[in-house]
C-alpha cells in the first residue's frame, strides 16, 4: 500500500470518526447526562463548600460534551485507520469492509472494554479530585498494556498457525491474552474510589451509558469507514454492486 493510499485512508478514517462522534454525542446527551446530573447533585448535597462554577452545566452538557466526543472520534478514527492499513491482508483474506469491522471490534475491545474491567467508568463529579491524575495515568497504562498484549496475541496466533492450524492457534493466542491481561489487572493498583452512600443505581446507569457511547462510536466507525475504505481499495466491486442495484 503506497503512501498516497494510506493518506487517503487516514483522512477518511478521521471523517468516519467525526461522523461516528456525532452519533455518540447524541447518545451521550440523551442517555448519559441524567446519571451525570445525579452525580453532581450527590456531590453538592454531600459537600458544605460550593466553589464558583467556571463553566455552566448547560455548556458542559452541550458544547463541552460535543467537543470532547468529536475530538475523541477524530483521533480514534485516524489511529484506527492506520491500524486498518497495517491489518489489511495480514489477519486473513478479508475485504476492506470485513477488515474495518474487525479493526473496530478490536479497538472497542482493547481500548475500552478490557481496561474498564480493571478501572470502571465513574461519573466526573464523583471521587477525590486529588487522585484524578493518578487514576487517569492508571487507566492510560491499562489501555497501553491491553493494546500491546492484544498485538502480541495476534502475532503469537500467526506464528503458531502453520503448525497448529488457524483454529487451535487462535484459541491458544486468546488464552494467552486472557492470562496476561489477568496478571496485569492483578498487579496494577486499584483506582475506584466511589464515595460511601453514592446511589448504586446511578452508578450502574452511568457505566452502562459509558459502554453504550463507546459501542455506538466504534460500531458506527467500523460501518462508515468500511464503506469509505472499500470505495478506495475496491472501486470496481462498489461499481458492480451499484450497477446491479440500478439494473
């Protein structure tokens, strides 16, 4: 794959991430903001000191939320597009759409789902503000370990495949990943500091919403980028389908 094609796919990945971010923002606004408001109300009721609000809650839940989700979507889209360029043709004889879907699935699993098993999402108004930097660093470290272990598992599966067969090699690589990730989770320190008395229902609702936002983002990206990448890499296939539909 030449540099021009990679650049084109990178741009399309960022555009797909932007579009996916719009969908994730809509989901976050209508599904996730209720639990954030509940967390803020709990914090205010539990604290006797109320500092000056630098940014209004309405701005945080609209422009602030949109900015964060869209920037994240563009960044993830660009990184996932580069991962797609590396994976295409190296993980099996999959076309552009299938490879994009597998890349998005791996991204959701490695970048989000595995790390939150160790460090579950918590409402932004909950927890000791003095530990924010530590908790953020631990979560980023868990993401890095998850991605590295996932990459190592893929390489292990490819190395074992000629001798063991694809099925057995995949199972062995999966077991190795689970074992290594389990060791990492056991070694890393705890980071959850939900205050006593915080409503369990609100916490559960926030964490479900967090998973939903990421699921929407990665699913939309996989579908959109798969379509855009196919138009770049397999234009004749796309034209053939269009001709069939219009015939």
